[in-house]
């Protein structure tokens, strides 16, 4: 298991190193790196020093022409760390110390760096171009497979040299055809994804789909069964054919035996996996359920026709104003890109009616205080009135709404207050009747709440006795003048008062309670409801 983990880590490190070779394409100085790599890709197995690269950059012009010696040296060293360049091991011959200092650091292109730069040049050269499908190569693939099928069934077996030539030619032709198909359909999908085609563009793409794409699909559908039949005839003889070719032309494959750590990439057609990829392109024999490339080509053509139909429907709806504004938005984006900050604000106001947040003043909720350290992203939002949000104006529109009648709400509130007052009077009567025998009766929930309310007020009215350092409870009382009830509390050591109710029991140690009626207050000296006196 340890060996498997080490091999997995080693493979991950190799993948990381290979992906690092793409770093210079996304670096801020990517144009300078591209110019340097193009200089090295223009040579074969040559090592260049800093003065050599600097001279070539100066002759080619472009972004690399303005690079000085120190900057170029830093760029070359960075490319070495990324794996795009290698330090040269050639001996430096110099006649002076100055020449030695300039020429001692020489660099050459690595295989990975050459492959990455080649792919980058292809992307830069034709990424937006419509690549023509090399449909004539499909007929050559059909003919090559027919010739190979005739060779494998010949008496004495196929001639290894002839078979190698035809196989190499076959796979080069097939690779070029498959790549052109992928590029063309990728371009077609990019164009059909647009919803701003005008009449001339739509007419051109309609002819492209109805003529060119249909011709490609018909040609592939015609050739695919014949190619599949040739492959079925060749397939049983492939292992023997590949073995005879390997015995006849070992090529660089001999390095794999002498140097086990060296991985050799064979030419196409020399491995059985290449033939499996060729067969999967034309027939669905892998059992993976996604179909062959021929089936996918038909589906892609159908989707392209559906996209073309969707554009046709859009153009028919354009008369009613349902057109895409893509071109207008792109023009507006270009204005924003070229405008100064203040001009950009003016463009935004003119295009969308959006003013800066400093012009929007909506009072927050006065009952909700938000600290200054709370971020706007996570803080509470403010409801903006509809008139201000849609029209940017606070002025009301339409007829004034009628005054709302709150009579029913007032009646309900008065009824609720009357019921609460009656419940408190009933609780007071219950407490007066139960005074002196609290441990024998079970109070209702309302009576218990009123008793605890009076007891809390009485305890709060107790005075601290300075001599003994304790509260003086003798005669501490609390009353409710509206209910005509008064509670008196005494400290009684050893006495336990138990208060029982439907909500639970409460035991008061060393305390005696008495509830009695209170005299009504004199007019002119009426305390507020719930006020207690000690």
C-alpha cells in the first residue's frame, strides 16, 4: 500500500509540473513570455544565450523588443522554473571575460514547453475562424482501410513495410478529418448561440446549414457502414499485423527496453488502442451508451437546425418589439469601458435611470438600532416605497385613500381590557376568601399571578435593618387600590407557608402572608393602577 501511495504522489507531482508549463500564458507579462517562447520555437535543438534572444526579439519587434537584459534574464529563469526551458549543458567558448559573462547562461526548449507553445500558437492563429471540414479525407480513409483489409488476408500475410506505410497514412488522414469536424461544429455552436442575427447573417447561416452541413452529414452516413465493415474484416488480424510491424521496424521503441524509465509514444496505428478509437468513431461497440461519433454528428446537426429555427422565430417576433438587445448592450459596454468615472455615472443614469446610493434617502426603522460595525451586506434592509423604487419620486399618484375606520379595533381593545379587569377582580375575590388557609385551597392561575405580584411588591418594600444587617419584613405590605386588596407579610421563624395553584406549588420559609380588603382611596389622592404602598 505504501508503494501505491508513493506512486500516486509521484503521478500527482508530474501532473502539477505539466500544468505549471501553462503558467506563462496567464501571467501579467504574457505577451513578453509569448515573444520569448516563439523565438525558441523557431529553432531546432539550439541553445540560445541572453544576447542571442535579445537580438532576435529586437529584429522581430512587438512586445519583446522593449525588454532589457535584466528583465529578459528574469523571464528566462522563470520559464526554466516552470519547465518550458532547460539550461544548456554545452561548453561556453569565450575570448574575453565580458563575452563569458554574457554567454555563460544558455537555454534550450523543453519538449513540454514546445508542445504548449505550439498549441498556444494554433489557438491564437485560428480560434475565431470557421475551419473547413476535410470531407475528402473520409474517402481516403475508406480506401486505406480497404487496402489494409486486402493485405491482411493475402497469402503469406501482409508485407510489414507496405502495411506500416498505409497505416501511418490512414491515421494521419483520419486525425485531420476528425479534428476538422470538431473545430467546425464548435464554431457552428458558438455562432448559433447568438440571438442577435440580422437578416443577412441569418440567410448566410441558413445556406451553410442546409447545404454544407447536410453534405457533410450525408457523406459521413454513406461512408460509415463501409468503414465499419472494413474494420470488422481487419480486426481479427490486428494483433498479428501489429506484431509483424514491430518486429520489422522497431524505431525508437527500442529505448523502452534499454531504458525502462523512458516512456515512448508510438506513432498512431502502432497500438491496439489507436484502432479501438478509430472503430469507436464509426460504430458503437464499446457499450458505453453514448453512441458513436457518427451518431453524435447527426444529433449535433439536428440541434443546429433547431437553433436555426429558434432564430427564425425570433426574427418573426421582432416586428412586435421582442428583439434581442445584444448589439446595443455591447455598444453600451464599450462606452462604459472608454468613459471616465464621472462620465460612466452619467451614462448609467441615462441608460438605466440608476443614480448613486448617496441620492437615495429612506428613513430607517426608528425602533431598530443598528450598530456602526454591522456590514451593509448582512445588516437589515430598508423597505423602499414602490413610487420611489419604480418612478424615483415620492409624489403620490391617483386619488387619496379614504381614512381608515378604527372603531371596530377600538371596540375589541376595550372589550379585551374589560375582560382582563374582570379576571383580576375575580382573582382578588378568590385571594380574600382564601386568606389564612392558603395551604388548604388550590388557587387558580390568575389568583396565583396576582398573589405573586403583590408578594414581589411587598418584599421590594421591605427595609434593611441596620442593626442586624437584614431586611425588616414585619408589617411589609403591598396593595392594589383598584382591586381593593392588600397583602401583608411577616417574618415567622420556623413557619412554612405553602401556596398551591393549578400551575404548581410555592413554599415560603419563615414567612406568614395575609390578604385582606383595602379601603378605597380618597378622591383627589388616587394612586395609579397597580401602585403599592409600604
